[in-house]
C-alpha cells in the first residue's frame, strides 16, 4: 500500500510539472501580447508552488510512515 501511495503522489507531481511547462509558454505569449501582468505571473506561480509543496509533503509522509 505504501508504494501505491508514493506512486500516486509522484504521478500527480509529474502532471503538475507538465502543466508548468504549458503555463510558462502561455504566460510568455500573454506577456508578449500585453495581456499578462507581473501580478498574474506571481499569483499563478504561488498556486503552483503550493500544489507541489503539498505533493512533496504527502510523499514525505508516505516515506517516513512505518510499514504496516
């Protein structure tokens, strides 16, 4: 069960990394078009950091939890 939990958490984190790549391209295009401002970038990056931090905390908990 422990390995399953770790795998699920890692899969979600990797999905977020893929989304970051797409988000970066979209933000760059928006900045070039003048429709994205620095506050938008900061807000989105803070949200992404919060999500990734949550995944890492779940992973840490799964790795430090005693095996059943």
